[in-house]
C-alpha cells in the first residue's frame, strides 16, 4: 500500500505536475497531499488491525516498516495528526527507537 498507492501519489514530482499541467495552486496541492495521505493511512490502519505487533507485520521488521517512517514524516510535515492512526503511530514510535532508523531518519536530509 505504501509503495504502490500512497507514496507515488504525493511525491514532489506529482505535486509539481499538478501545478504545471493543471494550474493547481498551493491550496489545491496541499489538499491533494492531505487527501492522499489520510486515505492511505486509513487503509493502512485498517490493515494493521489484522497484522501488527511491534511492527507492521508482527514483531519482525519488513519492507513495510522501512517504507512507513518517511511517509509518517511527510504526513507530519503536511500537518496530519498521526494520533488519528493509533496503530500506525505506535509502530512509527517503535521504529524510531531502532538505531538504524534513527540515524537514517528523513529529518537529517
């Protein structure tokens, strides 16, 4: 879900092209990003009800966990309250405690 639905639809290239090809202004671009993230996070939250443990799929790290942190950071930048997604939020908190996640966190780039 993260890699195929969420991330591609709100990356900077897509958002820039909304302005370039469709004359979308700043407010419309922000609305698009918020819509895409909230829609995606709602689907992820529902999926996590069945699969999550400490991480997205139980207590073993997977590619889903690796992809989740940057999307959560982008959501916060877009003023989306992660508390609306309690399982997702808790997993992100757990992941940010892992040294490898901490040292490669998007806030450093």
